[in-house]
C-alpha cells in the first residue's frame, strides 16, 4: 500500500491481559474505535506500544492481527527500534512479510551513533526493504538528532519519505519545508505542539492521547485542515492538560489509564513498568476526570468542506 503521509496516525498502546499475555480482544476494541473516529493510519510498536518489552513473536502477532482488523482501510506501520543494523534489517523484513504497509524507524538504540553511522544505518534498512520509511527524529528522548544535512543524504533513498518531527521546535517544520518542499513529508510527533505544527505546515500527526480520545484528535486535525482554526483551537485548549500526559516518563501508564476511563483499554502494563499508584495516580485521575466532565461537543468533522 502506498502511504499518503497525512492525517492522524495513532501510536497505539499494546494491550495485555492480567496474565501478561497479549490482549487481542481489547486491542481490537481500541483499533476499531480509532478506525470509527476516522484515523488515517496505525503505528505499532512505538514507545507507547512498549516495544522494548515485546517479544519477537508478539510483534509479529500484533502486526498480522492489525492488518486483519484494518482490512486495507488505512496503512499499518511497524516501528523499528533495534541495537544493530543487522537486527533492524531483519525486523523490517519480518514486518513486510507480516503485511505492514510501512516502517517508522528510530536511530540505533543504546549506542549513540555519530551522524555518518546513523545515516548508514537508515540507508541499510531502506536498501534492504521495499517499504516506505518514516524517520523518527526525537533527540530529546533518544539523544540522536537527524539533522537537515543528514536528511539531504537520506533522501537519496526513494523509500525514505517522511519524518516524525519530535524535536519540539515548531520552527523546524518551516526549515524542512524550505529545504525539501514536499519531498519529505512531516508528521508532527509531540501532542503538546501538534496543532501549532499542523498550522505551520506539518502534513499529519503521530498522536498519543488519540489512544483514549480518537474523535477529539481527528476533529482537531480535520478542522484545521478545513481552515476552521478557531474551532480547532477551542478543542485543543480543552485537550492540552490531557495531552501533557504524553510528555512524561510515565506516558504509557498515563495514557493506558485514560483508555480505561474512555472504555477502550486496560491499565495493564508490562514489567518493569507498573500501573500508577498513590498520589501520582490520583493526580492523573483528576486530569482525566476533569477532561471527561468538560468534554466538548464535536462538530460533524467527517464531512467538512476542505478549501481547494
């Protein structure tokens, strides 16, 4: 499937049973909620998906099941977060064999690769897979920045098509547009600067709180696309305290707790993560309960007139 890099693509959480097995029933419930809200793609195995704790056969099971559930309606992307180039190529080939439409790729894990090493890592995967690739540029959390000069080299690979822009510098959207035009599609990757990034020209949003609030997230995207910025801002202002749960070391626990409150998830995480407890949990619950109490009435965002 050719990927149209636009719209909202949730970085979905991985659901677990009380016995620490994959909970594919609840996983399907959440994916169907995303599809019903009008998302434009699904991203598996990211930070929110607890990728570092998943076994190889579990990643493959999730990919195959998601491909079945979406039934061609939207692309399914698998995240590649590996320690070696060899491992990354193998993971990419497995994702392709299991039906994934594309890849989201982090720089090498653990080892802090230099610029040349990082470029060669990405290029090696691109040269050994036919899937379109979105580079995940998150120097805040992963300590390696993919600079514009590095993208200049990377874009010699036709299958490197997009960036998940998570530098938290909104002006970087303009720098990328000025340098590469539409050759490098931009998917904003930080919930708390998402609307600002979209207004400045980002093509789409790899979202986190969408896991619990899919309709509100898609509504913001569709409203700004239709030029109804004021309405998008109103929803976004309501959403911001919830979105801030995504820029926190406990983002997985935070968002899974929010999914419980909206009825499309469970609180189960995989150790060493543990569910929130005590005052920390109470504070997150206050934010979630206030958000739900004040939840806005959404316009018919699926049928907006988009300016030519």
